[in-house]
C-alpha cells in the first residue's frame, strides 16, 4: 500500500474552502488584506502558506494558524524527502 503524499494547503483553500464559502480569489484576497497575485500563487501551489497568511486565515475564521502551518510543513517535508536521502554524516558519531 503506497503512502499518500500530503496535499499542498493552497489546494485545500482552492478546492474546499473558497468554493464552500462561495468566494472568488479577488474577494478572498481583499478580505485577507493580501494581493490577489500573492494569494493566487499559494492557491496554485507556487508559494507556501507563510506564517503571516496563516495568521490572516485564522483571523478570518478559516481554521487555526497552527493547522495551516502544520499542513505546509508536512507538504514541505514530504517534498524534500521525495528527492532521496541527502549525503550527511551523523553528528553523534566520531
């Protein structure tokens, strides 16, 4: 059984949150106090959910900042690990 990769939090916003709230990208950006372009980059998975955006989402009543950042961290870690193991040496071994 294959392990499913975490979903980018922008996809969750794009596919679940905005349609449920019946909001456009422009209206959402205005309400969050961010540019349409910066929000669009997150929604299309070209940029990460930043701590600033996570706080704005929480203040707007869409989950908690901690949850948005955890989703982003899970996505980032999975993406990093998908490239294979980096060449490192253990720090606790001589």
